[in-house]
C-alpha cells in the first residue's frame, strides 16, 4: 500500500502493490489463494486510505478489468494458471463474494473489456504484457477518446533492458496522444527475478515523470501534473488519427460521478524530461544489491558468507554486498524507518543505527579465503586486501587437511594413490583431484556459515553466496556441488565480460584499489599444482574457448534460437575475417559437446539473479533436456558437409582478396620514392611490365626483378602469394623494414645469392621467415610455428616442409621451377621458373588459378610470348627474359 495517498493530493492512483502476489506460481491453482485475495481486497476497500480517490481499488468497485494478453515466454508461464479475456469490447456481470457485498453494498459489477467515463475525462487500462503486444489496447482506446491510460506491470530487470520500456511508453502516446501512467513492481517477489521499478508518466510522447529503477524502499510515489487540453490539442493536430477515430468502434463505458481534475488554476504542469539511463555497470552494482537485501530481510538470516578466492567472480559478489551496505546506510540516512527496523532485526541490536558501510559489512558479511597447497600467495593477499577495504569479517583457512582425509579414505579402500597430470597422472585422476578440493570448500562453507555468528556471540546463521557467472554455467565449467552450490548467487546471470567492466566501475565508485590487481590477474581455479610458484592452469585454456566467445555462443543459443548447424551458419558470416570455416566448425562443435556433457549441472544450479536473456537456468527460463547425445551426429555431419563446401569458397575468396589490389591503393612512388617508376607502363587492368600482381615493384638489380610485399589486415603482417623472377636476376643488398606490432620495425638484410626473397610474417606465431638459411623471430617462435628449421636450397625450400605448407610456399628454385610442395602451390598459384619451357608447376596448378590459353602453338597453355608470361583471369603480365 502507498502510505497516506491523500496527503499527496492524489485524485487518481494505481499501482502493482495491492497484494498482487505475482510470484505465486502454482499456488494460483489453490483455492486458498483465491480466498485470501478476496480477503485482502476487502481490507483495502475498508481502509480509510482508499477513500475519496479513484484508484485500482476503492470504496466501490466500478469495473473488474481482466487481463487480455497473457505473457507466456521467458520467465513467465501465465497461461499455465489463467485464460485471457477474449471478448473484445464486451462486459458481463460478475457476482461478488458476500464478504465484498457487505462492504460495498453491490451484488454484481461489470467484468470485461471496458473503460471508465468520469465527469471530465475517460480512463482506460492496460495490464503488463498488453503494452508489449503487436496490437496493444491503448491504440483502440485512444481512437475511442480515452485520454488517460494506466498500466499495472510486473516487468523484471535485465541488463540494458530499460530502453525497451521507455520506448514503448513514449510511442504509446506519440502516435495517438494521451497520458500514459506506467507502474511497475520494485523488489524481489521470492523468485530469481528482480522487478526494477522505472515507473513513469508520459504525455504525447514526452516523459514527465521518472521513478527510480533500484531501491531498498518498499513504497515509492511518482507524481506529475498534466493538462488534458494538451492531449486534446495534440490529437486534433493528427488528422490521420482523427480519420481513424471516426471509423473506430466504441468501448462499453462505466460511468462514474467523479472528477479527476481540480480547480487549482495556478499549479504549473510538469516539465518534460530526458530519461536517465544507468550503465550496465551501475545496473550490476544496484540491481543484485537490492535483490540480496530483499532476500536477506525476508529469509530471517543474519547475513552472508562468501568463499572469497581473490578472483574476478567472487570479488564481484563481494562488491555487490558492499553496494548493498552503501544503499542501506543511505536509506537510513534519508529517514527510511522500515529499512532501519529490518537492519536492527537482522543483527539483533534494537539500538543500532548503520552509518558507515564498512561497519555494517563487518556485522552482516563474512568472507573466507580457503587456500590449499595449490593456492598462490598473490590470490591470498588479494582476497585479504579486498576484504579489508569492504570491511567484511574475514577468515583465512587451509583445506589441505580435509582433502588429505578424503584421499586417505580412497587410498585405504582401493590401495591406489591418484596423481595430478603434472606428476604423471591420467586426465581422470587429475580431474578427480581438482574436484575433491572444490567440493571440500562447499562443505566447509556451509559449516562456517552455520557457526560463525555463534562463534561471534550472535544468534542465527548466514546465507552462503555462490559466485559462478552465466558463461561458466552455460559451458558447465564448474564442479557439481562445489562452491557454485550455495543458497543464492547474485552474479549467476551476468557474463564474465560484464563482470570485468563492473570491477573497474567499483574501483572508481567505491575506491577498492585492490581490484586493480584482481582485474589484471588471469582467471584461474588454482586446483592444480603450481609450477615454480606460478600458475599452471588458466580458465580459458581449460575451457578451450574465451569468455568473449562463450557470450556469443550463449546469445546465439538462446536469443537467436540456434542449434549447432544454425550457429555455425551465423558465425561463418560473423567471424569471416577471423577464422576459416573449418576453424569455426571446430569451435562450434567443441562448445556443443561441452554444453551437452554438462547440461545436467543446470538441474542443481544455485538460484541466481536473472540478469541475462541467455541464462541457462533450468528452473523456468531455459526448458531443455539435461541428457543429450553429446556426439550430435546428425547436426555435426551437416556442419562437416557445409564446411567442405565453404572451405573451397573461402580459399577462392582469400585468393581473390590477395590478387585484387585496386590501382588507386598502390601508390608505387610513395612506397619507393627513389625507384623512378614509369607509371605509363600501367595498363587498363592496373598492371604493367615489371610489376608483380601482388604488392608493389621494388627495382633492385639490372633486370628490375620484383620483390612482393602484401600487407595483411590489422596486425602489421606481411605475406606474399605470387612472384616470378628471371633466371639471371640478382638481388642487391637492401634493407626492407617489416612493421611488427610488438617489437616495432625490423630491418632484415637481403642476401645477394641469385634467388628470389620474399619476407613472410607467420600470422599466428610471430615468426618471420625469409626463404633462406636464416629464420626470423626467436627460436621459440619458429619452433611453435614450424617445428622445423631445415633448409634445402638446392630444392628451393624455405624453412621447412611443415612451415612452408602452413604459411604458403615461396619458390626460389628456378632450375626446377618448383617452390615447396604441389599442394601448397595449388593454393597459392603457379610460379613459373623456366622461360624456355614456359611451364609453371603443372596443369593442375594453373588450372586452379585460371586458364592461360594465349600460347603460340594451338592447344598449348602456359607458353611464353616474347619472354612475357601471358596470364589468365588472375595471372598478370610480368617481366621475363627475351
């Protein structure tokens, strides 16, 4: 109930807090719920606070307006309990219970799709989902002359969702004119969702009132003063609206001898305002904090217990509790007696007044670092530092004794000692040794949560907080019944990417400087032995995917309704410039294998704050089976078949990108100002004698042989595809500078040994090869990229078979005319080595790059004419030997 509404001078009042019970779920099917609802209504009708105003309930019932459009997706299953009213613009008589008849003196009231006509205006009502439907009620009501439209809503919070409501509210009156009054729940209704307020009043498409989105207050009053003449003038100016209105059918009207307006002629109308949106980081800070407060005060517990590891996730949970403490202190400071009463009851001190958030945190928040022999000193220090800045009651314990006890039972029973992978153990042993540590932490968390307050001389227990993010739940990267198993989890619906941004926000907002080290540290579970005191595992390596990729998979799976094949099809477009179709196929299949294997964990997922629309929460939001065929044989075979087709197109597209260099982008003089290039040699196709079909001409030596430099996007990498040189050409010693993103420019001298030299940056490993007996980059880089550093100059090899094949072969063996391997050259294009024969590498090579049917002898291809190679679609004339 709103307290003392007449004290605010209200003439029209409505809201969602008249005993709505939106989260009753299957209790709606019980007769008790039906009975108690009428009892609550009877109390409201008898209350003096509902007298002399027009509200959703009052001393007399004018109309029962049933819901027409029911919400039946996402978190909502309204059709499970209710049936929407289907008789549009019709009413019936409803016989009231005797308890209501005794109060109002009415036996029947109209029920149905109608509006209320007062002495000065007409009022209609929408309910929640009806604002979201494609044919909303407010359109027909506006055409029928309804000037004030109310909406009592139960809209839950999701990150970045507020603009949806605001746009819908504004558009409801922008097209048709009118006053739109939107009231929304605020707080936790006993579920995973948090209803985030944002009550608003709009007039003719402009906002005139904005209610808070997050608050620990139970009651919030939003007001606005409007002029109904503004509505009438606005509608009259919309001539198309007037035409439609003349053709509309009328609603049944319930007449009311009551006026909404008053005679205060000097009261100004409310000014229009720009809606103030929260950032995602602010939403994470405020929404889950208010949800935790509602849960704490209604559960009757004495505070929270959090296993604090010193990582991003548990630190984010700790910061949300700290935000809750700040909000409580602020509300008490502003005179909220209900919040003060709840705080005193929770901590068991009737005289306590919270003023310092750190002091309050010490009373209601216990953190515990549960270290092991695999934990690092860095995480221990980070956890202690953050706890000190938040003000929590902090503990540091070791779990080694408990883990050893569990393992000793196993060893005594089966006479075997499991070992970590680093010590020669199998993957199964390694996984079991990690999981036992995680599960021991869960058992100890509940032990401490039950007894910490007792040890501190207080009664009650603590709620255990979980800290698994939505991406790890989706991937199943958690141990079943480990620390992710808790009473509630405030970050279970938030992505790792958003949590990292939230951590930075807390550094600025709360001054928690320890978070800077936590932000920079790589995410790790610290469940495997350290290597020389350093981390031996990281989360992303263990998962086989990045957190960024996980968020993409999650949104495609849930928001875009994608299975394995459709997800692959979409990512082929999205990641076209990052990965090949084969790489994308492997990533998608790896994700769905992990998802299928771990889906069963969602059945035991800790109740989490719902913040993301791709949450895998098995309770209501994401209804799917938990036993899958993890091989996805049919779906994966479709992906494989499509991959084979797309790989050919991908390679052709890659070749075309390499071959097609627009003439305006090849400023030869700007690259080599001293070369005195004759631009008149450039043909209509943009290619001329003495120029390569890739890159630019660099004249060195008497015969003007080309060296090719082709820039790849973004990384400062250099590669080469096609190049031809004459048999007698020589390269003069010259420095070619290769940009390198990490190390800056590198000067690489070219040897004068009569062979072609093309510099190549190996794109993923950073190794730089030059096709000779030298290799660029560190030994480690070369080994990672190639696994070989052999050099066979007589055969024209670059660095090594594996290396060249992966990086694209470069020919320097002119006597044979071959580069490295036929397969690679087929992908890279033919390289002609013997002018007297006129052959490249073979028919297969030239055939895959386009015909060159300009030979002197009919039927012969790949011939030389006057020492110039005549090309086909992709091969361009270059300088040869006459």
